[in-house]
């Protein structure tokens, strides 16, 4: 980021207030999504952090830009404040549509609604269902959490103690994934809007979640917390990482502690170190999303809204892209396809 971030923040905020305060005097502000010419459509794809996962999504967004002949700017902010400033800056540029993965949807809803009044707004990866976003593009994170729970059951069929790690729990996708894992392990039915407390032990008949550790997207802290947990919980049987960078941190901690033989690792997402570890038998498996399609589909939805070509968009404001379980038997097929999409050499 540039060194004039405070100035950018104030300028973007002033323009946002001015645009909203004008009451939408132009036809575009009265009707975000009014038909635009192909060459004039400018879109933005905004992530909730910086990670290899988002590099894959960027490749998809870039592919969408080529497919639909529009401009797409990809931004990867570092934290909630930076994301807000990024969105303000994009709005000040007169962007036609924004796809964003909200970091804290409960506290961002008012701000997101203001954005949605002045540009086309959709969410991806993590939703803000109480906002006025037009669509959500992504997987059902609760169901994906249950898929992860199934992998844990396969990895430690006799049960045992489990550590869950994740960047932050303010994000809806994190909350839903974690709850899906817990409900699957404890053989519960889904309960709408119910989330187990982060603090304390969650005990079932066979499986016990000893702790949920958040690290604020700090990879060093993620590894340190895993190292501490391996000491604190000597009977630990499985460590689970819910964000892309978590599993490699867990792997490094287990290797340093000499615990790969007795502690299984179950992952989320398709970090290269995760896929390599599954191939080599150092991790049991991972639940993968489709970040490439998140990027490409987000551009498609925004382009069709902006150009007025909405005839084939679904009436349901949720565009689900299903998750998949990856184990040793299908990891190379998946990895090869992923590298092909990224324009990289096949994995060795």
C-alpha cells in the first residue's frame, strides 16, 4: 500500500458521503446497474486478505475480464480498515460494480448498504446476507465444514482430541465452517444461527474439540499456537486448519515437534504445501473450494448486471459453487488441473 493511506481514506470517505448526500441526481445513481456499453464497464474484485487462495481467485477474475471484455481491478487489502479504505477508494473512482468478501459482515452491513446504493454490490467467498448485496458467489460454508468433519472421522476413526485453527471468527464463512465441523463430529443436526462458543472444550461421545485458536492471518502466530497446543494437549490426535495458510503452519509445527506419526492434519483450501503434504502422506486431506470460479463467476454476475443482460442470472441471490474433498487418491488430478488454470507447470 502507498504511504498516503490516511489521505486516500479521507478523500474516499468524503466522496462517499457526498455521493450519498446528493440523493442520486444522475440516472446511474438512481439505478445502479443501468445498462453500460461493453468498453465502459469497470469492475473490482476485493478479497478479505492476502493468501495463495486469492492468487487463484485473481486468475479467475482476470479470465472473466477477458471473457466479458471488461476491466477488472483486483485488490487484496490487509485487514478490516484497509478493506474499508479500499472500497471507499473504488467508489470514488466511479466503479460500476464491486465483488467483496466481507471481513466482519455484522459490523460492515451499514457501510455495505451505502456502497450498494451507489454501485452494484455482490459478495463472494464469505457472505453478508443482511446487506443489500445483489448476489453471493461461493460455497455453502456450513456444508463444507461438515465435509471437513467427515475427513477428520476418516483420519481418526477411533476418536480423540482435536484442535481447530482459523484466521478470524468474525467472518461468516469461518463461523459456518467451524460449526459444520463441530456438528459433524458430534453427530448433530443443523441449528440455524447457532454457534458454539469459541472458549472452552466441546466434548462429544468420541471426539473432543479442545480449543479453537484464531491468529489474525499471522502465519508466524499460527505456527506458534500450534506448537503450544502440541505441548498443552499431549493426547491431541488431529489439528484442523480452516483457512488456506493454516494447514501449512500446522504441518511445520508438527514436523518440528516430531508429531507427524501420531497427529493427523486435516485442511481447507489448495495451498501448494497442503497438496504436496497430502501427496506425500503428511496430511490426510483437504476440503477445497473453487476460488478460480469465484473470481470468474463474480465478474460474470457483475458484468451482466452492469450491462443489463440479466436474463440468465438466477432468481435466487445465492450462486453456490460446491466444495470437494481431496485425499491422496485424487490430489494429483486436482493439482494438475489447478496449475493448468494458473498457467503453471504440472506438479512433480
